């Protein structure tokens, strides 16, 4: 992809990009343990995502917390970010998304929405997504990675889309906006399967280990004895 790096993980002619990192869920399918605190090489997944975003040059990061907020804060306490608490995280991910979008600085040119349970996302993956957004087809406002024909994350969209989502009904999030405006969505085809990997269940952890050789582990205080 012909998109120039400036040597520090960012891009030339850098746009003002804000990121919303979603980490408010109850993780019921993971035994009601915060999956964002699963560790890869000793580093919690939420911390890895924040480092990937900042390493790609994203300076404004809003982390939306809900369940397990106090425990998750401990893992990221010294990293620069705006922490927002969703008082009703069981209302669904859309409520957390909208809360995060509201907290981004108003001068943002684009917003990037990331999930805290994607173990394999690196700074270069974020840089590549930003590059794909900059090179998106004329008339499109949303870029979503598509690996092997299937949608992935993170997703990136314009300030106009952000404003339209927030002006719409409370049940409208990015997915609903995309469904209503399919002609403005660019499914960015990429061979990078890392955009497709997230972990919702113990089976997902085992599948990732089988496919990549990488093992996710729980911090000691979250291990459930057999």
C-alpha cells in the first residue's frame, strides 16, 4: 500500500484521528471475567491495544469501561487516555460506543473504533487501516477490514458519520449506520487475518493457540481452579 510512514508509526499529513476502545462488557461467555485482561506475553490485551493505537500515532484515545472498571483501570493506569464509565453496560455495546464517540474531541477528522479483546492487533495494523481510510474510494466514509471475505475490526469512519450516529436514535451505532448507508462503506480487502481474531470464549483461546502457537493466559487472581 503506497502510504508513507514518517518513521515513528504515524503518517505524513496526519489527520486528527480519535479512537474509542470498547471494554465495558460482562464477558459472560468467558466465565464473567474481564477478557480484556487476558495476557499475551504477560501484557493485558487492553494494554496491547492502547499501545498499538498510540504507536500508530493516535493521540486521543477514549476507553469505555463498565463491568470490572476498577480492575481494568489498574492495568492501564499510567497510559494516556480518557476513561469513561458506562453506568449501564448491559444496555449493549452501542451505548458504550455512543458514549465514547461523545467524549472524543470535537475537532477530530475521523474516528477509529477498536475492541479490547483482539490479541493480535499491532501498531502496523492500525497504520495500515489509517492508510486504507486515507485511500478509500471517493464517496465512502467508513472503512472496515475484510479478510477472507469476512468483516474485521477496528473500523474507521469520518467525523460526519460520527456526528450522524450521535444525532440519530439511541439504538443506532456504527453497524446500523453502515446498514442504512451501504454505498458509503468501503470493505477494505486485506490478507491480514489479525483483523478477524477476537476472543469471546475459552474455545476461541484454544483455537488461537492452535492456529498461531500463541497462548493467552489469565492473571493469577482471575484463574479459576478446576
